[in-house]
C-alpha cells in the first residue's frame, strides 16, 4: 500500500517491460507507470485509471484500500486509453458512480467506450465538495489532448496533473525523493521534447494561469512516472524554461552513410565545431534511437544533417527524424546539410528542404563530395564545422 498523504493512495500500475509507448512509437528505456489515485473522504474519489492490460493489477491495489463498490466519483482527467482503459471494469463494480470530465472529455469517453454512464461535465474553476476537502478543476486543452484537465485537492494541496509534468519512468519508489532525480529529469525532458513541444505556447499560458489561481502546491501527481513531493514547483519551472524554446549553444549532427563517406564527413565537421569551442553530438540514425535524437535536437541550437544520395534523394532512415521535427515544431533552430554521392548528388538539397519545412533557418551553404572524400576535402569539412560553430557563437552574443 502506497500513500501520498493520509487517506490518499497511489493505486496505479508499473509497466517495467514497455520499451515503445503505445501509438507514439516513443522509446521508453526505463519503462513507465500508469498512475491512478484514490481519495477517501466523505465521498470516495478515484482519479484516473490504468491501461486496460494492467487492470487486474490495478484492481488488486484498489481492493487493498477500499471496497470498489463504494467509489462515488471517477475523475477522468484525460480519456486516452492509457489512462481510461480500466474504466469499463471499474464502472461494472460501481455503476452508480459519477464520472467527472471536461466537456471534451465527455465526448472522448463516449466515443471510446459507447456506454451510457453518468458524466458530470466540469470547467475551469468548478468545485466538487467531497467532504472535508474540495476538488477544483482546471481545463488544460492540448496538454496534450483537447480533453485534458487538472484536478486540485484543497486542504492537501495536491495537483493531479495527468500527462503534464510526467515522465516514462518505472520505479519501486513513487516519489521524486526516492529515486535518482538525474534519471527522472532526463525522462521528463524527453517526454516534453517528444510530446508537448508543439503546445509550448499553451504550456506557458497554463502555467501562468495556475500561478494566478494562487493555489498552494505541496505535491504534483502526474499520470506517468514519479510524484513530485520534494520541491514540486521545480518541474513547473523547468516546463516554463522548456516552453520558452531556449537552446544550448550546442549542435546535433545526424546522418546515415552507405559506405562510410558521409560518416567521415560528419566526424570532421564535428572536429571543426570542437576547434571553435562548440560542443556537439553525432548520431547515425541507422542505429540511434529516434526519440533520443529528437531530445538532443530540442536542447540544441544547431542541427547539421547528412546523407548519401540514393535514388536522387536521401537514405530512408533519416525521414522519421525529419518528419517528426516538422510535427514537433521546434523553434529558433539553425541548420545546414552535407552529404556524399556517386553521380547525381541531390541529398544535401533534399535535406535542406526538409529542414526548411521544419522551420529551421539554413545559415550555411551545404557541402558535398563525390565518393570518398580526400584529405583536402576532409579539411573543407573541418572548415565547414568551424564556420557553423562561429555562427552559433555569434548568435549567442546578440
């Protein structure tokens, strides 16, 4: 039995095995959790459920602390199946329970499950008295679905934030002060970069709105990962920072290479960056994890991508990263491209076009060489890296 506070319980489930998150193809190297919470007051409230395959484990945890028939309210902060998947089973146990959701949540629940349940629709500022304390609801559309909302428990000062402030991180401890926080923040950043980046303006507005409500927050309980108990507002501050789009003065070089020529170019471009004091990371997308690459792109100011030319285009393994960049809408990035070729040489131009579609500013002409670059051409690659690095440094001084 795991308790947040007196009469407030974590009743979720760990998913130690998942390595690619449902639907998103998001890598989850450290597993994940599906957090659900039970509040026992004069009225008993379940906050969210779990993914349907983990229902049995979820029910076992619930039965440790309550007769499920005694649940009065089921708050569905967001109806995506990883959070609402066990709802049909729960409602079989307590058919008279009232489901609480946003207006968009009501539609989402009905479209997912096609059941005639009693749904109470709430909006920002609405209160639900459950006895000693109230639940206050705050709509959070597009963080990250239209139906998303937060629930705040007065008296105990707990913000149940659903997908906001979460991480894909499974652990035996449920609080941030019980685990390796370095790992947790790595996963929180990865989660933000790969899921919430397109909604950064909304993130900023929602944080400012939350601050304006003057609700004291002693704990933030998301629906994935650990619960923020020690210095809980730090993750809110990090979200505000990430939403600003501020980047490190670093560069990500990502490429694929047929016979090693483009790889040599990437490494020598990196040498050039190093010579002017700009840090960088190199990824071969044929072997690198896509979401790890995208996280580094999110963090970095500069993006340099390269490919051999094949069939008048680029190697296909680059496309998933480039297409995700367009959807994620990274801001304030600068880039360039390079490549090797045997006879036609279109790949650098194709890469430039991809970068432009992703709103990356091209700040340097591309570079390409036929077959394996010779010593003089590798020196040109070093100079290419130095020139790009100096432009990054000059940008930072503005």
